[in-house]
């Protein structure tokens, strides 16, 4: 039941309601598992190594430099986010959150 929280946007309240429990039960179980070292300490950001790959680009006159810049981020839920050109940091953070929640 604890792993259902966050799947397809399910909240603690949703999971508790689905299993006829109170939210406090789920919070208490997570706290207990954290105390025993069996649950991750933080639900925050996780930093992963990034591999930078440089590829030879065709220098055709009809390709704009921004179009040639591409990157790919593989998220923890195995989904992939691909972006072309330059993207602002805050927009990238919003996209990552949306793709993880989808």
C-alpha cells in the first residue's frame, strides 16, 4: 500500500481511502520503516550521474544551431524526456515534474 502513493498521482489520502484506512496509518508505517532503515529518508530530488556524449553533426546549411542541440533525460520512473534547443532551468524542472507525475 505504501508504494501506491504517488503512482498515477495518487495521494496518501487516495490510498488510505481505497484501503479503508486513515492517512495516519500510512504515515505511521512509513515513519516506522524509516526508523528501521527500510524506507528512503527523503522524498526529495535524487541526483544521478549524467553522461555527456558528443556526436558529430552534419553541417548542412538548412539546420539551425538551436535545432542541433538535443538532450535526453531518463527519469527514475523509466520515462524519457527529450528536448531540442536551449531550455530555461525552471521550464526544465516543470517538465521533469510533469513527466514523473504522468
